C-alpha cells in the first residue's frame, strides 16, 4: 500500500523493493500511477457549463480528461492496462486508437462508470515498428484523452521512462551564490520546499531491460544545454559529496547505470538556471545508449525559465508601493512574465500556465488562449508574490501558433505562445533559446538549438531547415 501526497505530480510512480539475504539479492518492481485532479473547482462552477447553466455551451478549460497506460513501454503482444478518468459519467467510447490502429471494443464494454472512469486491459498490436505511439481515447460527446507508450522492437535492449516529464518552471536569479548550500536549502532533497526558485524539482529516469535481453551498462547524457543552464544526475556522488552542477562545455553531464539482463536501475536529474540564463522554454533531451548494442533512445524533459522580474534592489521597487516615495506611480522596471508547458499540444491536451511578476493579491482580469477567453471562478487571485499557476485544457483551435495572454486587475499583462497541432501535422519545431543575446560587430552570438520532433505515431520523413531574411553582413552556421 502506498500513500500519495496531495502535491505529488500526476503520472507513473516507479518503486523498487530490494530483497537481500546472505547469498542472494533480488529487485522487485512495484509500479503504480497518480491520476490528475480533474475537477479543479467546486461542482457549482462546473454545473454552470451544463445545459441550463449560465455558461451552457461555452468551453470549460478546467474539465480535463486523462488517460494513463501502464507499463509505459512493452513489446508487441504484451499486456497493458488503460485507466481513463475525468470524462462525463456513463459516456460511451467512440474510438480507441493505438497508434494508427483502431481497436474495436466489445459491446457493453465501452461505457464509463458513474464517476467518469474507465479501465481495461489489452495486448499491444502487432506490426508496429520500434518507437513511441499515442493511445487515443474519445467518447461520443467529444471528450478525448491520450497517452504515449514506447513499443520495443526485436533489436531493442532497454526502455527509459520519466516521472515527471514536465517540470514546473524556475526563475533566473541575479544573486545565485557560488555554493548553493549557502542558501540553507537541502540540495540533496530535490522536493524540499526550501530549495531556491532557480532549481527545478527532480525527474526520475528509470531504465529497464527488455525481458530476456542484456542491456549492459546504459549511459544517460544530454546532447545540449542552453547557455548558463546546468544539470546533474543523482543526489550525491559515491563518496557522499553533492554532485557538482555541469553544463555542456566541454562535455555534458552523464551517468552510467548498471542494468544487465532483465534488470532495472534509476537515477534523478535536476536543472539550475544561472544568472545569465535566457528566459523562455527549456527543452532538454536525455540520450540513452548501451555498451551492448547500437540502440540509442532520446527522452524529452521540458521546463521553463522565468525572468528576474525586479531589475533593481528591493528599496527601489518598494518605493512604488504602500506609502513609498513613488506610491501610485508606474514602475516600468517590474515586468510580468508567463510560461506555458508544454509549448505545443492538440485540443483537449493539458497544459500548465505559470505567471510571475504580477501585482500581489490582485485578481485575474483575463486569461485567453488563442481566440478563446477562459472562464474563471470568482475569487481567483495572484498570490502575495504576484505569481499564479493553473492547469487547463487546450481549447478547440485550428492548427498553428496562438497567443496566450494573462492580465491582472491592475492592468499588468504577460504574453506567451503555444502551437496547437492538427490532424494533418507531422512534426513540431522549437528553438532553445528563441531570442539570442545581442552581439557587437565581428562577435558571434550564443547558439540556439533547433529541435524537430515528429508527432507520436507519425512519419515526419526528412525535414529541411532553411534560414531566410538575414540582413546584409549577417551570416549564420549550423
């Protein structure tokens, strides 16, 4: 039996139990998952969107259907479990897709229960090549949810899973100490609330050998980290000292896990934003390779970097509040910011919107995703530090880039962008960072990593990148 804390992130939970005697050691894997909280507000708010309610027919962005598949990776013919929640009570399943294959359900076994939940077991279809595939479930009333699973091929030796994959954004801080322990935070407890806000929580990476396969030693590393973003695996080194933070110059941080035949091993990874880190999305791909074969697997980890909102000392910014010398005047050096994680998705997918630098305690005047204004319950405010974070579903929007806008009642606003995928899309493209630092003539700017990612279950083929619009005298290289 496991007790789940209220603050635990939704997604898979991987637990290993070590059984040891004088002559034998065995590892037993016990896996479960945490379902997200689908109803973020009281029932009277939800009922406003039902027939006869004040918001009948409008989009409720806070009703998010979810689907979790366990295990997250398996081979053709292996059994998996599907658990769906957050759907309408007694809804009927319209379609269940595994990658490109439509899976028929027996009559009478295609209905959600009175709590909007549905569970079933099925075998992974045959005829699928090695790779990631979406599992899509939709009901006849238009609600959908999806999950991604890795289907292993005959030559694959191992799989890698992450929990969580999307890390809450962190902040740039101009006063980062040389030694993080100087802050008094316990840097060996990744989820310790005393950690400074420029360090992420940890993500657990679990490497598991395929049944009967020898995965040997699996090395995890990064192919790229943005300027002044550092990372580290594990809490401590083998000698008990804290693992040092490391960027990708000259080499990226790496860790090697002993997995062996049919074995499993795991590690943790976390990120830190230095004082020169550029605000915006943070995309970091973990690359996993084995010394026993040619398999190479990438695992995406996404987060975001929030800017330092106060550019001057607190005595200057405080002069604009309360009975300060400039009380009531506008402080142009306090800039609000917003981050959307993940930065792309399909209508109905869950995203997290995080804002900072707003007026402490102010109400939310506007939250808009694309052309859809999100209806919020009354009484929702920014916290005392001017921050706000919420999970919601992407509205029904056509394929393309859409603005996301957040404003408080003191007329402070922030903007971000999200790419909404459509049924005909094959891939997404991201730049990390999107905005490069200014440079003097004759000086080379810092680099930006361009990532092209095929959508789950699609063949993006060969994608060609072309630069256009360079002014005279400006050159680039890849």
